[in-house]
C-alpha cells in the first residue's frame, strides 16, 4: 500500500493531489486534509460558546453486527470493513462511544460529502422562518440568469426535495460527461490541458434539458443543492459560509471551526464540501434531538424539523434511483434530509464514501460516522452500516 504524504517532500507516487484525492489510498489522508488540496472558506465557531459534551463512562459495550453475508461480525470488524475514520455515539446527550483512526482525531475536520446537504437544508429552514427564503418561489425569481435552462418552472422546494426534473446523471464512477464538467467547475477535478477555467455558477448554463416534470419523482442532482446555496447568497447578499457560521455553527456551540470548499470565484460547494469534526456533527444531531433548541435559543425552527419528519413523498422516493440502495426500507426525502419511517423514525444525512449522521429523536440517539470507503456508493457497506445503526438503537433502547 502506498504510504501517502510521507516524507519531506513526499515522492510523486505518495502525493495526494487534486487528480487523486477521492480515490484510495489517497482519500484516507485527503478526507481530513481537504483544505490543503481544494480552496476553502472558513465556517467559524465561537470559542467563547462551546457546547461541552459530557461523557457517560461504560455506557456502551461493543456489540456484534449482522455482516454482509448475514453472519455476525465483531464491532472491530464493522469499523474496519466500513473504513471508519471517526465514530461518535451520543445517548441522552452524553458521549457513550468515540473512536478515531487513520490519523483523524476529535479536533480535526473531516469532509462530510453530501451530509453537507443536510446542513444546507437546516440553514434554509432557519432563513425560511426569518422570512428571508420562500420555498414556493421560483428558482428564476432569484436567479434570472437561469431563464434559458431546465430550471425554468422549478421552485426552491423542488430543489430542497430533489424533485426538479433536470437531466443529469450523477454517476460517481464516470470519467467523462456532465458530472466531470461539474466537478471541474466546483474545483474538485483538475482541468485538462488547454481547458479554460470553469466556475460553478456558469456551469448551470449547460443544464438545458429535462428528464421529467418538476415536482415529480425523487431525482438526486447535487447541482440542485449548490444552486440552493446560490439562491441563499443572492437573497441575503452574503456568503454562504458566513451565513452558516452565524445561524448554525456559532449558535450550535461547535467546538471547532468548519470549512467548505469553494470554486475559482468563491462559490461554495454546499452539496458536499463541508468539512467538520465528528464531534461537532454529533452536536448538530443532538440539536435535532432537542427540537432545534440549544440552551435558551431556538436555533433550528421546530416547524421545519417537524416538516422534515412528516413531509416528503414515499411515492416520489420509490420512483427514484436511490431506492435500490435501501431495499425494502420506508424512506422519504425532505429538505435535503432522509427519513426512515417507523415507530421511532430515523432522520439521517448520507454522503458518499461512508459519511453519515443518524438521529433517533424518540430515543435520544445520535450516531456521527466519517469514513474513507474506496467506492463512492457501496451497497454492501451501506447495508452493513444500516444494520449496525439498528443494532446500536436496539442495544440502547433495551438498556433504557
């Protein structure tokens, strides 16, 4: 195995670069050194207002997990097989388990990939409650530059729920086509020889075709999330990173500043570029357990959380392409968050390469997991993680 970024300087075959940073073995190092590869904007915390998490000693004992072949595996094997870099479990507001590997520590931000979308969705709810953002407004009301694109007729709500009828194949393994141009525009992929500099906002001019009507099936298109961030910036006249800091990260009591990758002109990669510590991600989950309330302040509107838990369309989800990754599970998608229905609903965020935030509000359980899985989407490892989450929930609810 290549010893990544070892030496001063590391040899050419050891270097994590813009061309390889999301592929193994380089991603194991790069996922918690993103700002050394991609330009970023700081999402500052408030050092004078840190939410101190208590620990509950010996509250969590390691358990066996149903493995990929249906035979139970050890907890250690679960962490190893899912390439876990960090895992924090809260129960009733206290840290009951925490572990790190591959050079990550509790103080180091790790990329959240598309869990970033869930933070975006929560910020949208805060701005909606303040009367700044109207989910029913047309996208082109805010960004008239998109009048000649497939977004004509789409609403902000369509973006929030991934139900805009945009022709875009989010194939993470593609080596050409629109998804590669999108990555170049976001500054996540290098330009080819002689290629002109690209940027995220001008990329939308290439999305001119639809694959269906707006508001119909669930269709996962990451540019929808970045467009939502553009709308937020256009509406408020402020940078997304600063808004996220002011309305969520500082009030939350985050222990460390987060950061978000930006393109060549400073546009934020809100769809997947937020980097934060596993502990601060767990704090966000606990805030959702507490109905969006931190201390004496309502940070995330209660009505927005209720709408996530009760809104969305199971039918739209079933008609979408992501249902195959959760076979037989009752999933909905609302405001950039997933919900699994049941007696105790599970609200969660999901990112490629194994990034997760799971929130069981009924039983006050939060699971924050960051990873460096080799494949962007791995159905077997996704299933294994969901099995582990269910085992954790069962153990904690049985123990009271």
